C-alpha cells in the first residue's frame, strides 16, 4: 500500500545534480525541511570538467564547502587564447591571484563528479535533507495550498508507485536538468532543442600532458569549432573538450565518439592542439541542447532552476555557476517569504531571470565569435591582441563580480 503523509512546509526538489543539491543545502541551512528526488540509483562519477568562476565561490563558501572542495580544484593561472592558425596565444586573460583579488574569490576548475560528491556528502550530513535516490518524478499537481507528487521507481525490482514518508508539500523545484520533467510534463513548457553543436569530452592523466598546459585554461578558436582544456582533480587529471558544429545522427544524446573522425576534423589545426587531442585513447560525445530565453520559470508552487530553467551552450562556462546562483536565491526567497510561497517563487524568478538570460546571450555571442572564419576571424584576433589583458577580464566584471545580496 502506498504511504502518503502530508507535510505542508516541506520543499521537494527533483534532481540531485549541482543545482538541486546546492538548493537543498541552502534551504536546510535556513532550517527548511527538504526532500531531494533523484532518478539515478547511485550518483556515479560520470562527466568531465566544470568551471567554478568567482561568482559561485561565495555561495559555496557560505555553505561551508570551501575546505572540502580545495583538494579537488585547480586555480588556473590564466586563460590562454589561441587560434587554429598557430599555437602562440593571441590573448591571455589573467586569473589566479589577480582574479581572486579583483572578485574576492578564486576562479577554479573541477571535475563535475568531485563537485557533486562534495555536495552530496554535505547533504547526507544535513539533518533537514531527505535524499531519495532511484526515484523518478513522473508528474505533480498543485492546489492553492500544496503540491502532490507522482513518483516511480527509476530502476530495480518493481515498477509503479513507491512509498515516501511525505509526498505532499509546499513547493516543487525542478532542478532536473536539460530534459526536465518538471519543465515539460508538470509546467507544460517547451523542451530544450539540439543546438547543432556537439561536445567531445575526455579526461586523461595530467602527467601525459605537456607541462605548458597544466596550470592554464586553454581555449583554441577556429572555423565552426573550438577546443577547451584545463586540469581537474586537484591537478591529477586533465580535461579536454572539443566543441564542433555538426548534425546529430544518433538516437541517444550522448555516447562513445569516433576518435579518428574527431582527429581528422582538426587535421589543419596547430600541432600543439592536435597533440593534445591525440592523447586520449577514447572520447565521449554529447549533443549540446539549449533553450530560448523568455519562458517563465514559475507556476504557482512549481519553479525551475539551473538547466531546467535556462539550459545554455557551455560557451560562457557558466552552466553550473548559474545553477548555484539560482539555488542560493531560491532558498533566500523561500526563507523570507515562507508565508506566501507562490509570491516568494515569483520574487526568485524576477531576481534571477534577467541575469541568467544575459549569460545565455553571452554564450550565444561567444559561439559566433569563437567560430568565426576569414576576415572576421582576423579582425577578432587583432582586437584581442590589442586589448590589455586586464581589460579582457574587466569586461566580465558584471558576471564574475556577482555576490549574493548581503554577502
Ligand atoms: C550525468 C551528468 C554529467 C554531466 N557532465 C557534465 C560535464 O562533464 N561538464 C559540464 O559542463 N556539464 C555536465 N553536465 C551538466 C551540468 O551538470 C549542468 O549543465 C550544470 O551543472 C547545471 O546543473 P543542474 O543542477 O541544472 O542539472 P544537472 O547537473 O544536469 O542535474 C540534473 C539532475 O536531475 C536528475 N533528473 C532528471 N530528471 C529527473 C526526474 N524526472 N526525476 C528525478 N531526477 C531527475 C538527473 O539524473 C540529474 O542528476 C552533466 C550532467 C549530468 C546529469
């Protein structure tokens, strides 16, 4: 028999990814009871690198996670920008101590699995957080004073409904990523669409990589493609991503990639770039899907955060950062407006939406700029060469200088 008990104040979060776990921790810190529902029966160490720019670090610091993150991160000295025409940098954007001084927090890089593991450990240690792994949100309904969930077992012996101590509560937060069920099924909003870009990812031992690249983020620009690389896992491993404009022919949105076809795609690129791309013995590829700005993230007691609200191309390296910022803002508004949840959620949306959409536009504009060819690319390189390196960083002060209000 299905147990069903009401807890009128409980907040439900669908998705134990980066945004969902951060939101749970931020809410529990404000003494709110939270249940996180995650379809994966185990959070396996999949994925590759993520960038944790200074705008995320204040939130993670406030959650007391900085010390736990430190063994896993690297603070790159700079972003070195090269092009497909040669391996000498056309620009160097200083990070390291300079970024930390400018923004009061470091610019870090990390493996997604390490970040998720740190968040998960903290969530497991928080008395106010209930974690339900192996449980998929299928749907939800709401009336004026509560929400009710429809859940299913994601894998295992039996299909059908599963018991939860509580299946009704004050709000449902969709932190369920780019293919969000809360977005599509619960709120009836448009799904993400394939962007015409594929990310090829690999993680290799850092000891295999030439010394030159081990303490920087490298960015190679070229016609209809670019390459990004940086160290992860406290400098032990090295993350390589090649982002390519191409059609997607497969039935699933990720899978093993054809290594020799990938190397062939970059055959005209500089030797140093090709050397890096040739190091991994295998690659995984991911279809990059994104959304258009402008849809609502809130409907009564339902709200979206992270990729479920604003999945974007990873070309501003802000996907995880925006989910972390959203999580902090959501928890703050739910705490301050606990007596009127729909209003608190609308306040969350109105604080966050402009900023997230500005970042989505930045990612699209970087897509155009990074993939230019011919005279436009030459003009781009000339401008980058002519700008003092600190000016290149200062252009992003609005992004990296963000702090939670009151921090
Ligand atoms: C397995 C995985 C690996 C990734 N690897 C990378 C990477 O290497 N580099 C990178 O830049 N980005 C990666 N991403 C995406 C990146 O994590 C996000 O773009 C960003 O961190 C924003 O996070 P999010 O919390 O909005 O969503 P995500 O971190 O994607 O988390 C969404 C979570 O919701 C869960 N979920 C989905 N539907 C349901 C449902 N119906 N019921 C219950 N749970 C559900 C998913 O299993 C997932 O755990 C990855 C995402 C996933 C899920």
